[in-house]
C-alpha cells in the first residue's frame, strides 16, 4: 500500500513539468557579463546627452588650444601696426588687435595658458587636499585637531586677499598665479576627503584590512582613496573652471599675466577697452571662456550622477 509521500511524488513527477523560455542547463548561467565600475559609470554617463555634448566641446577646445596657434603663419607676439584693428577676414580669421597681432593665434594660445594654469592648480589641490584630508581622518585625535585648526585659519582669510598679496610680493606670471590659487584652493578638497574617509574608516572592509596587519599607507592608497575617487573627480571638475575664472579675473584687473603673454583674461581685458568700435576683440575670447566653464560644470554634474547611482532620480 502506498503512503502519502509516494502518492505525492507520482502526482508531481518531474516528467510532468517542462521549463518554458530557456533550457534547464542555462538556468544558472550568468546572463550578463561582469562589468567594472568604470565601464558601468561610462555607460551611465553616455546616457546623459548634456554631459556627452560638453565632453565633445571640451575635447574640441583642447585640440584647438594645442594645434590652433600653429594653424597659420602668425605668432601670438608678432606685431604689425599696419594691420591694426582689422576685422575678421581670410588672412586674419578672427581679426587683429591694436598692435596688429592675429587674434586667432592669441585666443588659442591664451586658452592653452589658461587651461594649463587651471589644470596645474587643480592637480596641486588634489595632491595636497587628498593627502591632508586622508591623514587627518585616519589619524584623528591631536593630528586631526591641529590640521583642522590650520584649515579654519585659511578659510577665515579671504582667498582674493591672499592672491593679491602674493602677486604683489612676487613677479606676476604663471607660477605666481598658480601658487596663489593653491595656497587656499586645497582646503575644500581636504574637507570633503576627510568627511568621506570618516564614514569609511569604521566599515567592515577597513577593519578587516587592519586586522590583517595593513599599514596606514596601504589603507589610504588601496582602500580609502579608491572608495572616494568619485568625490575627488567631481570636485576636480568643479575646481578647473573656478581656477580659469580666477585667472581671467586677475588678468582682467591687471594683477595676472602681462603683455605680450596671452590668456583669456588678458584678451577679454584688451577687448573690453576697444569693445565699442571693435566688438570682435571681446566676443570671441568671451565665448571660449563661457563654453569652457559651462561645459565643465555640466560634465561635472553628469559625472556626479554616473559615479554615484544614489544621486540619480
């Protein structure tokens, strides 16, 4: 006589059922190949049309800054008083200034210098800010207190005052402007990195690494910094346009680069003086600097959403 279990087995035998839609041997296969964090972020970034367009604009501007000054026979410092204030033409594509210098060459030479100053300042901010922020958060105690009091002193001093004082003490130039920006520019990066590492230092993977004997240097380089990379990249993307604007502002008020050097601030200052009769001298460098700043900010927003899925709507 069959018991209840045997009756149930016969009633619900595997032969009576069939897997629909896919084969049994494929049911446990991974349907999607493994994807790195970088590739996943890149896929999300490509879905943001504004960020992609901004990236394309920045690449075009960068290429013109590299190759633009060599696309004609003029140098940014060449003068020709007989060709002063010429409007855009086939010979001078964007016209000439009061000294007969070719504006096409000077605009892209100025863009190159402005980008160089901004990227160098952002890199030094990254290097100093990340190092101090990581040490402050990981060490804690007296080390953190001393570093935070130092940061509070720098924050209490207006950035523009420090920049102007340094430029008055040193000869105006690329190095002077870069140092002036770096003195207080790293503070925001240090604060952000410190706050993020404070959140991470108590998590399980950090405690496990400590229990296995990892040094503080290894913790910072292999565990903490990689997990704050998204925050660091986004902050850098906002730092670069801020540095470009600061350089342009200093050059515009006469405290930045000096003639015959060209930067976007110098060109806008020259164009402002002759704007009434020769508007093209100001409109072209203004378009370039606005395009750079807007593109960097839109790209930074896109990177924020791509690197941190929690920020997505």
